[in-house]
């Protein structure tokens, strides 16, 4: 009996050590290397996209991780990821943190850790003007979205009769809408608004007021990377208190945008 107990304790200890070893300590490692490797989007204004003038990836997500890296005293290296590749890239150690329009949810939290919410939006559709008034109008239609996203899962539940076409990213899905290959594209409203703002023929499209989910964004870190998760959360709260988070928000969305209220509310609810 005693032997069994010892064995159990040993086994438990091994599991804990193995998990910790797998997660490592990104805070210490990145400080040692002098660089934090960030998985980000590179075609989703205003979260992560290539600035035409500087040819650099810029955006709301990038400003958030830049602030965190500055606090750590390290440089940022940006690596573009897709919705489907971001979690495996993190788990395999190719990136240290995900800052890529990523929704935190219970399913994902089983395999990675999330920071406090740093942005809050909800899933909507973009369609040809006047084409879609309610979810009913989407029944049996083709709807474009991105592989590996919550958007893909949510729309399958919200409109089971639709056929969902999953692309690598949202600009490709929007191209399919422009070419008449899908009746709608669905993802987070803030992403859709960014795509629409850059579209040359934007007058032909609209985002109807149909919302099918809430999408709180978190920065993704390796499961069990506790020191790093705590540091990131502490920094986000500090940024909220000292006005830096609001300044980043206002820079990309404007002081009058509705998202601000939601984001602030979510962060304080998380603490
Ligand atoms: N926020 C949603 C998600 O994490 C949709 C946007 C995206 O695919 O990055 O899946």
C-alpha cells in the first residue's frame, strides 16, 4: 500500500515535471535570447497586416505584444500564422505567443493557456447589399470562412443547412464572395469591418446586424507556461490602468467605436 502511494506520488511528480518541461519558461528563455517570437496575422487589418509604406506587419495585436516585449526588455520577431496553424506552431515551439485574433474558449483552453481578454467582438456576416436580412436567408447557401476558426464551428451550428467553405484566410473567402462563389463570409465583426474598409468596391457589400456569437480575444501561450502567463496578465492589467490599452484601441478603432466599452468591461470581469 505504501509502495503504491509512493509510486502514485512519483508518477504525479513525473507528469508535473514533464508538462513543465514541455511548456518551458518562455519568460526566462525569451529574456535570455533577447527575442519574443510572436505568431500573428498578416492580412487582417487592423489586427495584423502589412503596412504598404513600411512593408512591416502592424496592427492592434502587434501593438499589444510590442508593449509586452518592451516590458520584458526583448525584441519582437513576427511570424505570420493562419487560424489553423497558430496552435500547432505554438505547441511545436516555433512561436512563443499567439497574438492573432484568437478567441478564448473552453475547448482551446484545454490545450493552450490564454491571457486576460484584450479585445471583444462577435461573429457576423458580410454579404451583397440587401441580400440577407436574417439567418433564414442563409439556409442552404454557401458561406465562406477560415479553416480552424471558431467562425467555422459557430456557423455550422447556426445555419446547419448551409455548406461552409473553409479557406486558409478571410481575404480569400472575401474574394469568393466578390466572385459570387459564396453568398456570405462569416467571422468576427471587427475583422469583417477591416476587410470591408479596404475593399475597393465596398459600396456593394454590407454587414447585416445578425450576430451569432461572442468572441473574446486572448493571447495564447503554451499550456503550463505559468510564469509567462502571469507576466502577460499583469502587463495587460497595467496597460489597462495606465491608459496604454486605451491608446492602442483608439489608434486602431477610433475613440468612438463601440468595441471599447466591451473590451474594458471584459478585462475587468476577468480579473
Ligand atoms: N476569433 C475567431 C477565432 O479565433 C475568428 C478569427 C480567426 O480565425 O482568427 O477563430
